[in-house]
C-alpha cells in the first residue's frame, strides 16, 4: 500500500499527473534541441546542475546563513551553501560571497539596500546605451527610489567615454557608481572606474552578469580587485542555476551588510535547490575544461562578429570582448522586431535590442543582440559560428525581397539549422 496524501503522490511521473505541462516541457526540450539559440542571456546547464535544481532540496527552507539558521534540520543544506560560498570565493578571488540572491536584479537590489538610502545618487549606464533595467531604469524600483544619473557611450565609437563618466561623477557626487550592462560588448576599464569612484569618494559596483563565465575561465579581466562589490547572475555565460552571486573582495563589514540586505532585508529563505545548482556550476567552472569553454566563447563571439562584418553588417563598437555582440541595423531597411521574427522562422533565436541613440521605440528597435554561450556549450566552434553568421546575413538580406523569396530563404536556412543542431544533441534521452 502506497503512502502519501493520495495514490501516486510520491511516485507518479509528471506526464501522468499533469499531461498538459509535461507536453509543453517536452515541446520546449525539442525546441531547444532544434534551434540555433543566440539569446545572450541563455545557456544550457549540465545534467548535474539540472539534477541538483530538481532535487528534494526544493522541500527545505531555512532562514539566515550556514551555522546560524532559524530553522532546524539544516545540517546538509549548510554543507551545500558553504561549498557554494567557498567555490565562488576561490573562482573569483574574493574573500566573501553571498549565494542566496534569487536573481541578478535581486542581487543588485541587495547592494542598494546595503549601501544606499532612498534618494541617494547613483551613476550608472543608460539602458539605451546597453545598461541593465536594475541599474536605475525609470520603470524599475532602482529608478524610482534613487536619483539616477546616467552615462552613455560615445556616438561614433560606441564605447564608454571615461572622461564623460568622470565629469558626471564630479558634477553629481554619486554615492554609488555602477559599471556593467546587458548590451555592452566591450571589456570595461575597471581601474578607470575605480579611479573615478575614488575621486568622488563613491562606492563601485561592477555587474558582470554577461561575462562572468569569461572572468571565471580566465578569458576576461577580473573586476574583483577594483570593485567594492561585484554582482553576477549564475546563468548566462557562467552556465549555472537560475540565480545570482554577490562577491565582496576584502571589506568584511560591507560583506556583512550585504548578507543582512539579502536576509532579512529582501528575502526569506533561499531557494536551496538553486543554491545547490550554484554550488555544482561553480565546481564545474573551477575545472580546467571550463577555461577551454571560456576561451571558445570568446573565439566564437569574435568569429561570428568577423563573419557579420564581412557580410556588410555594422556592429556596435565594431566587435566584442565578451560573449555578446550587438548588430546595428540603422541604415538598412529592416528593424529589430522584423529581423528577429524572420530569424525565428529560420530556426535562429535572438532578441531585438535598442542600439545607442536608437531612433526606434523599444518594441521595434534598430538592433539585434547575439550571444554565443549556448552554441559554445553544445560544441559549436569557429566553423559553425562562421556558418551561422552567413545564415543570419542571408536571412537579413532576403527580408527586403518579395515575401515569397524571403520565405524561401528562411526555409532553406531552417533546414540547415535542423541538420546542424541534429549533430549536436543536448541531454541524451
Ligand atoms: C541579466 C542581467 C541581470 C539580471 O538578471 P535577472 O536574473 O534576470 O534578474 C542583471 N544585470 C545584468 C547586467 C544583466 O545582464
């Protein structure tokens, strides 16, 4: 006789209990298998990370930090959270890590709670120039509660103008300066930001969400020695669980305020299955293979950039130092929304994205943001990304043709995408 609140509660598989959700998950798995995914904020986690995230840890709650919990029965989850913290510190070379933030936006909010009072001035990158919503966009809590001053990028180079950042810092005396964004393809000069922050006695937050995997794998400079605090998602190029990390280099008092800002400031119990997923992905990122993956991400991003340029497309800043690139469609007869729809019909997923000084509204845009992390994880190398670059250009070139011709091109590329993705299966069943 089976125990539980009803027969099958502990044993019946999802497909028996909820065929509708099971069918949608199966369809999503097939979709992931069959598309060339260039969405920069996505990646494919290992079987091990999936398993940790789908484990019985989902049943456990705690509040507080390892060794100082409000709920009992925490001995095993304490082991897991401690491993995650130690691994994050080893990987990024910091003394303190908080691994409880449910998301990257939440991690940034914790930094604000730890460092700022409502109304304080923050200097951060404009969303339209490639910044992130949680860095002070007017529609976000950060933009509503703080006095946001934004820096942009230079109109011709597309790069951060450090002289402008310094001028704004001196004029507005921010309490916090934020470096990092979600559509800025170039390496940021962390020592320059540190110097500017020191000039005006501001704190420096560096948000490395998109390129954390490259930092972890030694393919990008590490901001930890220069920043007061570093935030990152554990997703994207870091290739792990759905959450975030907050890293503090040396300042123990600040690290304590960050911990208090997460709990009890913003969250109750951490999601322990996600904390376990973070521990696992951090252990993966500490292995030698991860350095190869990180270098491949960079090589692939540059190969894709070179192919697109060869095909006559413009890139913001003319290239990339990160997993992402931004295509500038201004001057072509196609907008970001139309381009993404055409690419999706051809089996290539990506997102429309505003370019700096974009004349189009946010739902239209004049740009595409492309990322190579997912493809690199599948095993795509320079040869594959060169092909993908040509396919992408073929689809964009066909858009102004007659609808029949455009659809025919999309169909041809779709078949090539199916053939390539079939050779790189994910999660063997
Ligand atoms: C993706 C991203 C975030 C937010 O991550 P969520 O987990 O989606 O909240 C924060 N900052 C930057 C720079 C990002 O790119």
